[in-house]
C-alpha cells in the first residue's frame, strides 16, 4: 500500500557507469515522480577513481563482514568520509539536481515505492551483486518482511555481517526503523549492507517461500516473518495452514490435552510430542518448522534455571533476595509478596524475553513458598501471568512489534498506555491469584 500508514523503508540505489541518467536532472529521471517517495540524500564520491572496478554497485558488499558504515553529512551538503576512507560530497536532492555516474541516492517510501524505484532503468540497487548470487530461481522469488525482536542473534551486526544470502537464502533490499515523528534515522543513510541492525528493525528481503516457512516460528533471528505477496498480484498474504488444517490442528491439540488428563500414565509431554508429529504428517508443520520449534536455547535456559536455583539456594542468595522482597512488601501481607513478585517479573519481561524473566525469578519464587502462608500454586501462577504481561515497551513481545511501525507509534506511547494497563492487569492478576489459590485454596 502507498498510504501514509504503510511501513516506511529506506532504500539505496547507485548510478552505475554508462547509465542513461548521467547528466540528467532528478526531475527527468523518473525517480522524483514516484508517488509516495521521499528523496532524503544524494551521496557523491569526490574521487571517481575510488570506485573503479565496481560496476555493480558501490554498496554491493560481499559476505565478508562490515564495509564500514559511513558518517553522514548535513542535509544542506558537506564533505565526509566513510569507514573505508572514501570521501563523499553530500547533497540535498531536488528536481534540479544533476545526476552523475556513481551517485548514490537514499530514499524512503512504502514497499511499492521501493519496488518501483528499483525497476527504473539507469539505477541499480546497492545489493545488485547479491541478487545475482541468490540461489533461487527468478520465478520462485518473493518479497518478505522480517522484523527483529529483542532476542535476535542479528542485533548489533551489519546486514552484510549477518550473511543473509549465504546462511538463509535471502537478500536485504531495504530497512525500516521506527523513529520519532516520522524522522529518518541517520544511521540508515548508508548502503543497505552497512546498516547495523537493532531490535525493532524490519528488513525487506527478496527470498523464497521456503525461507518464510522456515523462519515463521524461529525467533532466534526474526520475531515476525511475513510474505509481502507475489510480484504478480502484490497482495499481502500470510503463509500458514488452510482452514481444514487449522481445525484438525485444534482438534489434535484438544485430544492431546484430553488424553493426558484422562490417563495418569500419559504425560502431557508425550501426548504433545505425538500431536506435533501428527502436525507434520498432515502438513500443518514442515519438518524445518518442527525442528525450529524445539528451541535448544530455551531448553538450555530452563535447565540452567534449575541449576541456577540450586546455586542461589545453596549460596543463600535466593534467601537474601526473597528476604528483601518480603521485607519490602511484608506490610501488605501475602498480597504484597505476590505483587512484589509480579512487579519484578513484569519489569524484567519488558526488556528481556518472558522466558528468561520467568527462569531468572523461578528460584526466588520457590524460596518464597511458605512465606505469609503462600502455597506454590499462588506464586507460580503470579509468575506465569507477570511473564505474559508485556505491554509497556514495543520490544517486549512480538505483537507489540507488529503494530509499532504500521501504527506510527513512538516508544513512549507504549509507556504512556502500556504501563497503566500493566498496573491494572497486575492488580487483577494478583487479586485473583490471592483469592483462588490462597483464600479459597484451589
């Protein structure tokens, strides 16, 4: 969509040697006439010979790591050098700006604008060399949006250092980053390969359907992966099971829980594993999704939590932390202890994954059993509910990331509206937990 609420990507194209646009103005090039486009900056090399031998694209960096993301000049023009020592002149582009060979244009717009500009004759995307190396047939290529969560392994790396083509079979076309009042983050005004990734970034990639299917449940790299749509119809489409498969998946899940509840000899782990294997058999899950769902890092984190718990218990650290927590909220009694545990877990889960927050606080919760007459169920349910109450930051959960950019929200918007909501949910959760598992004694 070209609407004002579409996610705004920053793209980068280069005028190669022999381009038909050399010597023409931006107004006559066709770039400025694209609806919804915002030309941000033109970067011009002072020494034309510094790019000799690179006819594909100035920013077409191979898989060898960062190429040194550059410093930027002011919007009114200036001279600066990037990390490789190459010197550039920065120009505020206008319809009267004359285009020269090796000029680099940075622009912003929704997906359709990005696609249209990259099709203009006379310019090449900065990752043109990577496109040709992508081991996917042209007829099978699709566009996908990949949003990075807080747990992504790609955070802190440049796009080139992430080795998307070699490791994942994808090439980054453009990057979108949430910003205040629609301003462009200056750190994006470098070739796409040199952009250093951070939580909340969304990559527009050219890839295959297999990539979308494999990474749709793999939060180790991307919190969200969504197919943009085929180049034929341009309609956005989420890749997932059909209606029949969804109904079958739901029935199998209910059956697995029912068998586990009815038969004391059958654990939920065993029935759940059989259910997952049946998902693969009927096509709800691919084998790659099945293996990706068995997160080794989560399993290790849970196992380490038990080891951490024993260490904290043996060293007396758990007792000390629990004593401090109880001492702080003891005037409020059992409700105060539950609320203190909830507040600690909710605060942690706002900045780290809820799995990690619960794992870190589990030893503390276990140490609190018996305090003010509290049983284990009241403490565990409080911990579970607090770990799932991630409303106060946009990076705390995948659903927050889904609406962050399209809704043009700022980080503080989540604090303003999410923090009061988190307080209301906290009071309700602690109140019900106290009532059901402490007063009534379920």
